């Protein structure tokens, strides 16, 4: 085996980093300072404390994420309401099928007219829900 071949042979393990972080610094905080730092860290988009601290030290941009529980709850309720309206549409065909198998032609026509009127009202409500959800997203969630 040639000396060059031995040098380039795959020995397994991780690839070495191009610019590894090899310098370590330790610092201590008081209880109040630690609480303040943890609040800043939790509000940031970082998942790694070391990267967060380096970002703060070198004045890089720190993004904060604020989650409004009330807004999220409202949005989730609107979304679930929309889902329920879609589920009604799935059951619509089943209702029509049951009507045709259990009732006379005249009775089915009368019942379907009533069902159609209710469906038109529900469609209007569903459109309002969609519009409210989109307005809410634009106004409160995508800032």
C-alpha cells in the first residue's frame, strides 16, 4: 500500500469541521442575571445557549418569538370550526342516499329542498370563517 493511499483512507467518524470552536470561556451569573438571560434566551429563536451568547456578544441580530396564547386559541377554534364544516359535507352524500332508500319521491324532494337551503347558509358561514381566518393570519400571526 502506498503512503498516499494510507493518508486518504476513510477511517470513519465525523468529518472534521472547517473552522472548529476550540476556545472556551467560562463566566458566572447572579440569580437575577441568570433569570434575565434565560428570559432573553427563551424569547429568542435559538435552541443552543452557546450560539445565543455568541450572538449577543458580537451584536448579531437576535430574533425573538412571542406567542400570544389568546390569538393561537382563537385561530385554532376557527380552524377546527372549518374542519367541522368540511365533515358535514362528507356526510351530505350519506344523508341523500338514506333519504332515497327510506322515503317516497315527493317526500325526498321536499326534504332535499330544506337540506339545500341549510347547505347554502352553511356555505355562507364557511366562507365567513375562511375570510376571518385569513384576516386574522394577516393581522396578528404574520408580523
